[in-house]
C-alpha cells in the first residue's frame, strides 16, 4: 500500500496505516529542526533559563541526525528531503529486521543516499555512538520514552538538539502514579493541569539525565497535543549552569478539594552559590483548608525559547506543510504563554465558586487590572496561566457573582 506525506511517498505493509495526528508531529519537527540548523542557539556565557535569548548565533551548518526508532522510515526520509538547509547525514535505526528491510526499500524509492540504516537496539546504538554523537537525536517511541532518555542525552552533541515524544499519557497524567515515579522519577498529577505537568515531568527526567554528565537542557519548545507530548531541548555542556538546576526543580502541592496549588522550589539564591530552598507553602490549603497532594519533583523553568518560536514563525511560509495553519496557531499561542507553572482551568474554578463562567476577556482584564499577568495556555481553551494567587482568582469570580 502506498502512502504520501510531505515530499515523501512510501510503501506500507498490508494492514498498516499512519496515525493522522502524527502528521502534525512530523511537520512540526521538520520546521523545528530546520530552524535549529540555521542558527546555533545560546553560547555558554549567555546561556540563560529566562525568555531573553542570546543574539550571538553562528551560521548554519549541515546536521548529522539520528532517528532511533524509525519503523517505516517516513520521518527520517522527510528529514532527509525536507529539512533546509539540507542535512549532512541521517542514521535511521530500528530493532525489527522487517522494519529495516521496509526502510531500505523506502529510502531507495525516495532516492535518499546520505543515510545509514541500522538494525540495532536504539539504546545500544546511542551509547556506542555517544563519543562522536549526533547534532540532532530524535526519539519517537510507541509508549514511554523513559528507557531511552539517558542514552539520548549522551548521544546528543554539545549544543545539539534532542527531540523526544512520549505517548504514555495515562502514566504521566496520574492514572498510574507508582509507574510514573519509577519511570520518570516524579509523582504525576491527575488534576486539570495534568497535561502541562506531564510535559514538566519529562523535562525533569531529561534535566536529571543531563546534569549527571555536567550538562544542561535548554527547552526550545515543549507541548502537549492530541494524545502525546513532544519536547525539543538543546543539550549543552555547562557544569556551572548545571548547579542552577536546583532552582528550576521543585514540588507542586495541589489541594485535594479545590483548584488552588502551591509551587515549592528546591533552591534559593545565595552569595556565590545556590542554597537549599525554604519551605514556603502552607501545611494545608490556605483557601479551603484541604489536604495538599505532593506532585514531583518536576521541572519549574520556562518550557519554550521565545526567540526560537519567532524564527519558526518566520520560516514557516517557505515550507509546504500540510498542517501549516495549525502550526502557526500553536506557535503564536506558545509565544504568548507565560513562562510559569502551571494552569487554572476556568470551568473548574467556576464550579468551585458555584458560578457560571464570565466572558474570558472580562476575567483577563480583571486579573491585569490588579497588576498580575495572565495568558491562555496551549493545552486547552479554558486553561489559563497567571501569576495571580488562587485567592485573587477566587475573589474576582466572587465579585462577578455579586455583580450579576
């Protein structure tokens, strides 16, 4: 059976089909890696976890890419044919021999020659190739990415880009807390912010793996869409900055009976070094007296590099991507999204206050009038990010109730 996507046409075995939501994943990845290849982001002296980007960027260089779990090879072939400027070389790997044979046919049919096709365990391949490494490592498994993270971090070159997909949302969103803890090293959330929490748990696992080797992650774009999460992080050798990871790691304390939550960092700044954090959260919910559920450890820093998103938007028109309109909408949304954890679900908050939802523009204006910031989150339409405490949000809605 023939299947066409982007500039690629491949054959698939009988009974095998392509999952439509993954077209968006691959389109977005073509654009993200192309944008990354045109500039190198964040020289060590300027590397920062704030939204302020480095302006010191180097010219484009051809990339060496590893696609560790290739299956039919469609992603690797699209990278070889669609990434601009053209890549130097791509390694496509799969542990399944039938998959490798299918890849060989598909690569030949699409006249891709700057490639190596491997038939190895992905973890073994990444560990064995880590000394030379790859500029871009892409891990897109069916299910959890946990078992690949340490090897993928090591296989990514200094200043390289690591792209990771994870589809085990039931685990990352709190259905199986014990499974999530042993796989990702953190307790998940089953609250309304579970989708962002899932992204942050994956980023935390990547940060922990990188820190073991005195490396850091710089998230370029981190999203929860459809049935999966997808993150693009730069890996940088930077022992001094690795120490700052204590500042971007912490716990979320979620009230068991109301939407309020509290963020607790593991670190605080000191004179010349970071110090252990002081526990600032209440022992019980300040809003309703409910018990607090512990979530994490988790990543608390920015999930996106705003300048990178800007460049993706500038580059987007030159790619004939099938999901162009959706990508454009997402990138604009990510640009506006506040760099803070987590979200409030407006419908949940209104249910707690026992009121109907006010017009969204009206509640945003009310929050801003009190000198707090607010933005819509990319996860769902009624998800809002704000630095206003829960008490302020609740008071705004109580005033709304009295005025209607």
